[in-house]
C-alpha cells in the first residue's frame, strides 16, 4: 500500500483484510493506492475502507468542488409532474388532467373538482408541461396579498373569493410573489 501525504495525515495502517485506518484531515487531499483496493470509501473522519480487490488510485478528503449548474426550480420530490398539453397553456394556471392531457380548470365546469396543479411555464398544444401539485411557487411578476388564492376562469389564480358557483382554494399567498399550493376540494356556494 502507498499513501501519499499531501497535507496532514497521521499513521496509516492496514487493519484486517482491506480496512485502512488513519486520522485524516478531511480538507487535506490524500491519495491512496493499493494493489488490493479498487474503491476507497471514507467511513468517517478517522477511517478509510478499501472495498474491492483491484488496483486503482483514489482521493479521500480534499476541498469541495465548484458548484454545479442550477436545477429546475420547484417543490420537493413528487410535487412536480409532467403532462402533455391538450391545448395551448400559459404559465401559473390551474389545470386538470383528462386522458393524460392537461387543460385549464374552470370553476363553472366539472373540471373544478379535478384540479391537478399549477403550470410552471407555458406550453404549445401536444408539448410537455411541468405542473406543481403542492408546495411553494415563487413568481416575481405576482402582486399578491397574504391570504387564500382561488381558481378563476381559464385556470387563472385569483384572490377574489367567488360569491356563487363553485369555490376551489388553490393555496395560500405568503408574500407578494409566493404561494403555497394546497389544492382544496370544490365547495358549491349557494
């Protein structure tokens, strides 16, 4: 086994068949080469474990690399889904899914009881569209006040509570530009 000390590393020894033990400064790169080790696994700040039996060189410790590219914004896993746009769809509108295709939800139609989520962008007919089913959405162009957000005509989001017909609460505004999506059941108003 060869251990190349780059900064601070204390004694390195083989413990058992494939376990390498040492005190490692995790900010200091350490290169370990062993004719028996293919994979080196950092177990904790004081142990490195050789996992398989082939020769290679691996680094343990070291500095954090550069930040990766920005991912798609949105909620946590399971909250952002995709569907095929069944018509031209605008961003930040309530939709329902019918036969795998997304359409604007309408408060005066049966679709009010099937709101699936809020679109995160626009899409042409037959293109894929991302929509969010729960969680936080931020849109800088919104001018909301704290409080409920309802389903409006053609899937629009409104803070005007309907006086009659069907009321569907889409979520709640927590700032001028942020809503928490939590789609409620349709309520028939008399």
